[in-house]
């Protein structure tokens, strides 16, 4: 073969199915996010709890875990929309996921932003109001994911006259 000739090579990517790698990636990211979220929320389950209160690092870790859970869920559900146009309900769902995460971040870090019960010189405190705000943000994320699921219309069987 000289320099003017080119060899044709068939390169297989392994699968023609575009769903498989995205689904595996989304599940892996979601599970990693869940692990990081649990480490931040309940470090005593792993024997890593060094403080009687929930501090800034612990809040930041579980918010990073929540971000990974949201990202993995978004990638996985976006895969289900492959080849179809998203509906307005699906778009509202994606926006609710983002909005819920922002609410969870601002509620969790309220003391850091100067809006919580402990002002800046004091140690940040994750109190009941902040926990309620984070839970409200998580509830909005769940609603957003439920709206983002691509529901297919159910085919009703025709009644046949016998």
C-alpha cells in the first residue's frame, strides 16, 4: 500500500444503542452522588463524625452529593427522551430540578450567606429551619423529576364485537 491509497477500516463502537452508555453513566453518577450525600448527611454511619453539630464541611459535602444525584438523574431521564421532542411538562420538570437544588443550597448555606439564625462571627449551625428548607428543595427536585419522565400514551385495546 502506497501513500496515495488509504485502507478502509470499520471501527465499531461496540454498540449501536445510544442508551446503554448514558444509562450506565447516569446510574454511576447517581450512586456516587448518593454515597457522597450519605457521607455528608450521616458521617457517623462510617465512624467519621467528629462534631456534635452539623458544620459547613458536612453541609457542603451533602450538597455536592445532592448535585451529583440531580446530574445523574437528569442525564438518565434525558436519555429516555432520545429522538423525541420534549414536552412543556418535561421542560418545566428540568427547571424544577434546578430550582429545587438552588433552594436546597441557599437553605443549607443560609448561615454562610448571612441569612440564617447564626450571623457570621458565630459557627454556622444547621438548624431546623435550614433542614426544612433543604427538604423543601429536595421535594421540588422530586416533583421536577416526576414531571421530566417521558410518559407514553397507553394504547387501549379495541373492543371487538363477537
